């Protein structure tokens, strides 16, 4: 499966798109753990101290943000799914 990283997350992966081998019936949660296993410094960027996705991190599966998926973090991802991961984005004027 190809996972696309954006903004500051690309500095960790050193590339926009990374190929991952996901086991059959892997969930979004398991996919995130595989990402962290490969890129340990990604943990603090993606997960809070309780191991949950930060609210400001967006993991899109086929264009749908994780909170809006049928089973949220327990949703099964397929090798053909499109996955995009965005960190918090800030900036602009007040």
C-alpha cells in the first residue's frame, strides 16, 4: 500500500509517498502502528500520550477523514485504498 505524507511529515519520511506491506484485514490503527515502527519519530507527531491520534492529525482513507469512517480507527484498509496523512497546519494572520 502506498501512503502519502504531507507538510512536516515528509521531513521524517524524506519522501512524499512510502510503500508499506500491510497484513490482510489491517485496520487504520494497525497501519498507523506500522508507520511508527518504520519511522519511530512519527509517534509524537501522530499519537497523543494515550496512543490515540491527535485531533489535529488527519488520516484520510479514500478521501474520508478517520473520524468519519464507518469504524473509525478500527476500519479495515485495503491495499488499493488511497491514504493521505496530514499533520496540523498552522499559519496565516489573525
